[in-house]
C-alpha cells in the first residue's frame, strides 16, 4: 500500500482468508499473517478510487465479517482520524481542542475524563473541529459526552510493584463500594438491580448464567447458592459454546450475563441471541458488569454494577471478588422477593457480606 494507510485494529476478521485470496489476485503483497492487513488493503483500494478517507473506510467495512474496533489514518488526509466499531468497544476521549480514541476509558484517564461511547456499527470522522458520527444505518447521530467518575490515580501504580499486587490490595475497598447504597441496616435494596427488579424477580422459576473465563467461574459458585438457598434450577455455560448452539430456554428464566468489561464478544453475542429467540416468553436479562455504558449494560433489562474500579492486571482479582458479592446479593434479592428466605436470613447474609472488607483486609 506504499505506506498510504495505517490501521490500529482490535478484534477478529472472520473472513480474512477469503479477503486475502481476493487481494492477492489483485496484486497486493502481504508482509504478515495478521488479519488486520486485509483491512489496510481494503481501505487503500477504495482510497485509491475516490481519495476520501472517510468514504473509503465506510465502503471497506462492508467487506468485513467479524469484530473490530479501528483507528485509521492516511498521510494524504493528515487532519482526519477515522474510528469505527463493530463487536469490539471503542470510546472517543474529548479534551480541550483535541480528541483521542481507545478501547477502554481507563487508557485515556490521564488526558481526559470526558468520553463519547460509540455504539455498534458507528463510524466517526475525528478532526480538530469536532466529531462526525454515522450509525450503522448511515445516518448522522450525536453521541452524548459523558463525564467519568474515575480518576487518573485509579489506573496508576502508586507504591505497588505491579497492577496485580495493587488490585489484590484494593479488594476490601472494592467490596465496600459494591455494597454501598445497596444494603442499609442489614437489609438489601432490591431496586439496586433496577426499578423493575422486584416485579421481574417474582416471576422467576430458574436461572441461566452465561459468561467467559473468570466470570464463568463466578457463575459456577453462584449455581451452588441458587440451588442450595433458593431451591431453583440454575444452568451455567461458557458463552463461546452457548452462542453457537440453538438453545432451548424455558419461560420465566432469568438470563444472567457476567463480564468485567461488558464487552466480552461471546457473552454479548449470547445475550443478543437470546433476545432474538425468546419471542413471547418471559426471559428477562440481567448483566453483572464493572463498566457503565458498556454494550452489555445497554442490551440488558436489569443492570448491577460491581464498582470494582479499573482492573488492568490480566489475572482477575477484585473484579472476581465483587462478582461473587453481586451474585450473593442477587440470590438474596430473589429469595427476599419470592419469600424463600426470611427477614432474619436476609439480615444474616447481608451482615456477613458487610464484614467481608475487614476480613479481607
């Protein structure tokens, strides 16, 4: 491509082998095995025709199957940065006369606390003058600028050797934050799960938990609680397996998704699949997530935020702990609404959870 297009890509292009074969026949040369290279060639091919980078990216994206968050620049269009997302998260940071893009808010906290969250299918042209966004239908839209309550200090190491050590020691405060405002005087506020939570929970006869990785293991723990305390059936499955099946879900099932980021592609795909398949069945959805404004929270009927703060370490620590706390609160809320547990049992569970920060410390 003669260094005429540069692309940053997070995601997987599922049809990259087919595109690569087509591009090889067109005379393009490949210097790597990465699927990102087919995106570069596709954009360059369109840019060579009309010289408009924004339009070239739009057309090139129609060829791609899979998930992507993209940042695109070209030397012949030095004042433009093109950003696009499908299935992978992408945010635009808003500074004073400047803009930034990243997959996660935490990456931009040192430079800004104001963000625009692109939605699935969005493509944006970023210039010094502002941001133009088109949705998946090609219509111009405005994405609200939102202020993050996270600070740059939350993603700095401080006096710790590495992030995993820092996040291990942050567990007591993370648990405390997750409980705060959700429990008052040994009583759980069911409305913490959403304004409709009490009405929805009354109808529930079983649970289906979907997650990946560490979140999946949190779900496995919750299965024991649901069956032991509530005496309700509970299925727990890995999202990457579930999404490629044709699952049969009974009515009056609470469909629970768990994800630290709220952007786990397989978990999100499983949620969308269930929403399409459920028809007239009563299958409300609940997401347990650590990131507000994430795709998972926008797709779910009910939301419970874990309030663990940014987790940068690869091995999960505080996110896993707060997921377990959240699931314990969910079991308590269901038991309370359905009159399965007594007020005394509720108080005992809540009091035990409130002791956790000091016990972990």
